[in-house]
C-alpha cells in the first residue's frame, strides 16, 4: 500500500506457507518475510518482485508448528525465529557474520 494514497501498489503470491509479519527496509527497498521452517524471502518493495530467498533451516526444533515465525529488522540485520531457533541474516541475503 502506498503510504501517501493508501492504494495498492502490487500483490504477490508466494509458495511459502505460514509467513511472518513483514519487516520493511527503506534503505534496501525490500520487504522481508520468514516462515516457520526458517526460510527468508525478500521482495522488492516497489514492484513485489522476488529478490532472493533462503533455503529452510536444517532443524527448527520441536516447536516449529506451534510458534508462529517472527522477523525484525534490527540495524543492519534481519533477526528471525522459527520454532525454537533464532537466526540472523544481512538484508542483502548473505549470512550475518
């Protein structure tokens, strides 16, 4: 949605289930989502085009189906939880160091 006019800018269907609330980066012009399997998705905030996605984590713990995924943009890092696993990634898609 446009913050100025309130009109829809784009719509994007994904094949990822159980998406988190989005995190938005004005600096990277991206909208980010996490899912319960630890997969991250980055969409272009202007067009909705997929920019990158990560593979699922190897093990998100026993709580992956019980706890909704969460995602925050903290400074220059995406910080997410999937099940009982916390992890981070750079907003450009590379693993955080």
